[in-house]
């Protein structure tokens, strides 16, 4: 998520065997003794970011269940070995090492956020283990290695998109920025700032804060009295909720704009009507979409969880199916999975079309959303 950094689907198949590249793995069809195919995953399952991980896990579990109900991979059951990275770099490295050395998986889905993903990426590249992130967006991931992939667009796309929207669609040229001081969010803030300035806009205030900050009254008081028309405030759920609540207490009536880490019902639980009219970007995901793949996904999701899916559920579903398609087409070793991912073209999932470029990045369409009557709607 951007740390987030902040948010792919068809019915494909996935599998993953407990062997590391370089141990004479053969195609799964040749391995009659292998009964279970394992995929590794590192998600924040406890701690501050657990709500994100839980949403993503729902989509991943649904994809695995659907695969297994359809016969698995060559009749072999698929399993995901989950490790809890808590969204933290050190914990995620420990989780990666466990999946590498104990579970011996050739592909790991994760991390969700940029900081833990960047901490894992050098190890994955060195060990030649495919790392496929569902939602990490850091610019630095672009050049992190040949085995590193993601299905979420880079911060470069998001920062430029949001800046263009601010100036061109909102006709706003004076902006204040309050950003969480973590790698991915700092990066998107810099891209946003530069693009605004390139379009002859003015950044009136540029204020960073630490992730554990809970008091924004001082920063907000200064911004209340400046001449900015809009506040761009990318961060995590807790910090964004506190910014909105404290801005309401200070009677700040300026527009608020942020990134897709905002797209979680928990923010409405935390900040209530202070979230009203907040604008945010997100990759394409629309449960009203009438496409066959979206209808299938929604029916499966409702049947399993009895609630409508959110965008992270969609990314969880898509990331498993994309990995599955690569493995199904090429084979189960890390080298074959890597080749299979690079060859994917226009994978039509619930989160949009996915094609990997030479850096393992994707260029996916973005859209704007807002909050009306405590509900997320397309802007």
C-alpha cells in the first residue's frame, strides 16, 4: 500500500511446490509423488495493518478454494503457506527466510506494502525465488531485480494521475501536503509535488510526519491559515483518520485528497462523517461491472463470506490466479514461473488488465472515488 501504498482475475489455476530453484525440480506433470502444491505468502495478519491483510487473504483463499474445487493442478491440491509479516520489514524478512528454508517454496506472494517488500526483494533476487507483490507500489521496486513482480501500479503513475486530476479536473493550483514519512508514501508525495509544480501549481506546505504520530493539530492549524485550497494527505488508516478528525475539530473546510490506502471501510469506522467528500485514487475495481469474470468473482465471494468483496479481495483473487496461469503455462520452478509471468499479456482480471513489462511492473488504469453518506462511490 503503499506502505501502501497502497489495491486480478480469471479462473486460472495455481500451484506451488515445496522445492527451491536449483534442486532439480521437474514439471509438476512429471512429479507423480508430489500430492500438494505449495505457495508462500507474507501478509500483515496481526498488528496495525491486519485489516489490509485480512481483506487480501479472503480473495486469495477464495481463489485457492475455486482452483481446488475445479480439480487443482493436475489433480494436485493447492495450498498457501501464510506467514505473518505484520507489515514490518524485519518480521517480513524472517517470514521470507522461513518460507525459503523450511517450506522451500519457489514463489512467494508478498509483501503488501512497499517497505517490507523492498526488504525482501534483495534476498528473493539473490536466492532466485519469485516474489510477486499484490499491492506494493514503491518506485524503487521497478529496478529491484529479475525475479520481482507486482500487479499494482507504481507510485509514479499514481502521483502523476492525482496531480493531473487536482489541476485539470478540480481546477486547484494551491496545495498543502501532509505525508507519512515512509518510503512509498514519501515517493508518491514527491512525484505529486513535482507534477503540480510542472503544471505551474504551488505547494504551499510540505509536512512529513512519523508513522506513530497521533497529534496533527499543530500542522493542521498552520495549513488552516495558509492559502491552499486542497490538502493531499497520503498515509495509513490510523494517521489519515486522525488527520480528518482533528481537521474537523479545527473546522477546516478545504478539500482532502489521498491515495488508495484510504479505500477500506475501517477508515469510515475510525473517522465517521469526517471522511465525507474525501477524494482518493484507486486502480479499477467495480463490483457493478457486468463482465463475466466480475460476476463469477462476486458470486463466489458472497457465497463464501456473505459480504460484498472489496478491492483488496479482488487483488488477492487476481494475484493467485495470475501466479497460477504463469505456472500452468510454463512449470513450477522459480525460473519457469518467472518466464511465465513475463509472458502474461492482457490478463483480464477483476482489478483490470495485467501485462508485465521488462521490469515486472504493470501499467493499470486508475480512477477517482469519494465518500458520500459513509459509502465509497465513483467520483
